[in-house]
C-alpha cells in the first residue's frame, strides 16, 4: 500500500501511526485498486489489532468504525448460532417453499433459545447443552427404547 506517491508502496508495519491517523484513519492506495481507500488500525484493549479498510468518503472516526464492526460481529454471531444450534444448513428440501419454511422454523427456534437464555442469564450454548444433558440423563435412567428386552 502507498500512503503517498513519493514514498511508494510499503508494508502495514512501516506506516507511522500518529494519534491523528489512529483517530481518523489514513488514505492509502492499494495495488490493483483504482481508487483510494481509508485504512484504520483498531487496537483492542488486549492488544489485538484489527485492520479495517473502507471506501466511504464520509468523515469516519475510529469510534465509528469500531461501532460498525460491533454490529457486523453480532450478525456473524447470529449466523454461527443458527448453524450450530438449529441445524439450518441440514435442510434436504429441493423446492423453495419448504426451504423457506425450514429457515423460518430454525430462526424461530433460535429466537426461543435466545429469549430463554437471556431470561436465565446463560449463553445459548450453555442452555442447549443443559437441555441435552437432562435429556440424556433421563434416557439413561429410564430408556424409552430398551437395548435388550427380557423375554
């Protein structure tokens, strides 16, 4: 990336990150990108660094970028929970209507789990794990389908 025409292309680590650049980002030119983009270096409290690039002309600050990333993370979290807790990707229907119904049912199941988890103060994964644990204990205590029938 290039910060100015005089300096040429350089690595991220070679950019001088002043307080002003950390707050407002820096306009850079990327190879094979025909326009300038704004680069932000977001440093988390634990020291992790996130690099965010935007082509927005609006005057953004690092706080705006962090807030936007927080929203994106919530969307990512929703998709991960939908896949892992509801089996949304396991639909074997070929037609559109049953697929839409399956997705709607999975979302409704996720919403019920989310609402209950918030009410009891647990994570979604802990709540579902507890449900499965109780079910397994009940089945082991008194199986509905016994392995061997006494004849």
